[in-house]
């Protein structure tokens, strides 16, 4: 494995679980996860220019502490607790039964993109973008592998040693979560609440996969796009809420919250929270993170990635371990 510097950039990012997921996937693939080969950092910035500056400079003036350890990445406390969490999670060899797919899910296929190197440089930079950065990238100097720059929904970057590549994979994550729970986009209506980058990515991906949209009231209206002709009034079969304003009815369609909050309790309590009819945002986080590896960061290892259910199981175990040691 090349030396990889990973950052989650946006504001705020102190409670992000993305670094933990990066370490868990690397461990599953048998890649080195030491500080010397996988360097991670929280990039607390409000502009994409500052995020890219971190990429070029290799550091930010005042690193942000990680909420799960109370210390910054690279310090002994965070490194030691992260190792304990990953080691504990890797003891979960199979997905927990409560997190298994409703119907069989095909494993990720090998994905490749012409001109995208698999691994030929000594050092790479991988980055995830969160609010308020997803809409800010607009540069011909960055190669976009999908339509995310046009829809202003970029959430993933890769510097391969020679140039920048980007993608917007929130929509891929939403589709993966609902497919895992038995709802395919084809001939199904998605209730969509929100108008930001994640919502635009989802609208584009859902319609391209053959689905239709039903727009729900939200703080920010969804802009017109290639998805506009597929917006209708049919009752949704599933709902994703990027605003955090919807109250899911007990007898309504499957409901996915796009955001997630810090969670308390042991492993079993966390499993229960993530097995409820209203799906916790960790489902989307895990699914879109797997898409980052599959489509941009390491497409040559797509077939070797853990399943959504297994990575969810390990994430919840790792969180419980962190909570036990850090409290």
C-alpha cells in the first residue's frame, strides 16, 4: 500500500466516524493501518481552498481533536485507542443477523476507469467532503468520474500523485442502503427531503437507476436537473431525509435519516438502534464509504471489500470499544 493521507474536511468534523471506517476497511483488506502508512486527520475548514491547502501542505495549523478520543490523530492516545477499536471490531467475522440484507445482494463488481491508476505512486491523498464543501468544487484541473461537479455534490477526492480526481457518492450510498433493505430504484418512488449536495447526488443516482422521485417539504428546494422529468406525486416506497425535519410515521415507508449522532450504550444497544424501522444515518455513511473505495480510492480491490452488513457490524463494535476505553 502506498502511504495514504486521509482527511475528512468540512465544518464541523469532530464527531465524524469516517476515519474509523477508513481504518476498518484497510484492516479488512490486509493493508497497513499504522500512522506511518495511513495518516488521518480532521480538516476543520469552511472552504474547499483550505481543504486542498491541507492536501498540499500536509497539515493544518491547529488540528481538531477527535470527539471519540479527546485527542488529535497522530497522538499516542488516539493511535492506541483506534488500534484497540479496530482490533476489537475485526473479531466480528460475520455480520450480525439483525443487520443482514432483506434479499440477496450481489457483491461489488470490479470497477475501473480509463486513465485512473490503480497504485503507482508512493503517496496519495484521499479526502471526504462534508458540509459546507460539497458544492464548492468547480475546476477543470480536477477529473470528475461522474456528474457530481455539474450537480455540485462532490464528496470524495483522490490525489494519485499526479492529479486530483473526484466523485459524488452519496446517491450511490442511498441506493445501496435501500437495495440492502429490499427496495430497488427500478419502478420505485423515493421520497426526497432536502436540496443540498447529498440530495442532488441522490436525485441524480436514483433517476439514472430507473427510479422516480417524490419531493417532500424541505428547508431548501431541490434545484432543477436531469432528474426533473422523473419527479411525480406517486406515494413513495422509501424516504431519505437530508434535512432532519421529517417525522417518520410508524406505519409509513422505509425511512432513512441521512445524518447520524453520537450514540451511547453497549454493542447490543447500538445494534438495536440501527435495526429500527427508521434507519440511522450510519447506514448511509457506511454505504457511501464503501462506494468511495470501490469507485475511486481502490477500484482494483472492489471485489474484496466487506459487505455493508459486515462493515456496519464492525463499526458498531468499534464504537462500543472506543466508548468503553475513552469514558
